[in-house]
């Protein structure tokens, strides 16, 4: 007889109002505890490579909080905004494997007497120890993007920038080292892969697994599936 499906024995961390994480037991669905936040409700959560800390962007889009997962507490915070009239909003981030610095997608907002001036999306390298911007990283090909998703290689020597294509940057000089043209169809007559909801929590370093969608150009329909991506070998299963 087929066994009934059973939940796992893990913990789920769910950002919730006001300013907290709920910790929910997967097996029972019960709330096992909370992690109070200092600056805001979690909007984006990024796991450190050793899986001991969360880096959490608050819903005000200005503050980032560092959470000790086992200790269930905030251990550090930082922001790039200078004042109420000169704000820098955080739109994406990745933390290097050694947690010395973060790559942040930022956008400046400057308040004038009659309007807000919105600047360009900018990639910056931010020193997590000294709490200051180290440098601005040019957009690959000089093409600014409205949004971007970043991921470090396991050794921290490369940064993968996800967009229509995956651009690989060398972290020693932030120059383009390689490019994976995902914008090209994987087969003749088959649409390009658009990755969504990629996860790496339980994956081997350098791999990502998640749901993807493609557009079948022949039958004019969307097809959804599950893909496992090897970033180093540039292959998709």
C-alpha cells in the first residue's frame, strides 16, 4: 500500500507583521517561537553560506539586519541612507561566502523643495565590518537593469548576475569573466528558460533548483517544470 504523505521535521522562518519572523514547525504547523526585528518587517531574506545567519532587508527598503538563527536575535544592522532627504534604497543583495562584504543593488532618492529626484540603479560593494561602500561596480556592458539577482560561487571568486543572461564577474577586479546566454532557446523551436523561485537551501554549493517556465513557440503555450542548474558547467537538467 502506498504510504500517506508526511511533512518533514524542519523549521520554517516566515517574515510577518509587525517586525518579526515566525518560526513554524513543519511537522505540526505549530509556532515554535519568534525572532523580533529592530528596524522593520522582513522583505527579503538571504542565507549565509554556513547557514548560521540571515541577512534581512526591511520593508522600509533602507535597513538591513543580520540575524543569528540559532540565537534567534538580531546581532547587527546597517543602512546606506544619509538623511531623511537623501535616502538609498536596497533592492537586492548577496553576501560573499566569508561574509566580509555584500554586493548591494541600490537606488538613491534625493528630496528637493518641490520633488524627489530618483537616481539610477547602482551596484555597490559594501564592507560589512567597516560599514561603508568600498566601490561602485559597473553594469556589465554598461546596461543598467531595473532589477537583478546575485549569487556568489562557493569559493567567492565569481559573482553570477542573473538577468536575461547570466553574466559572471571576477570578484578580484569586477570584470566580466564569462557569460551564459540563457536568452537563446535551448532547442530549435523551443522558448528561452525564465527561472523563477530558485532555491539553494538544501542544494550542493554551485547548484540551484527551482521552478521554470518556457514558452512553446510551436503550440503557443507556457510549459512549467523543475530544473537543476549547474552554474559552473553552465548546464540545465
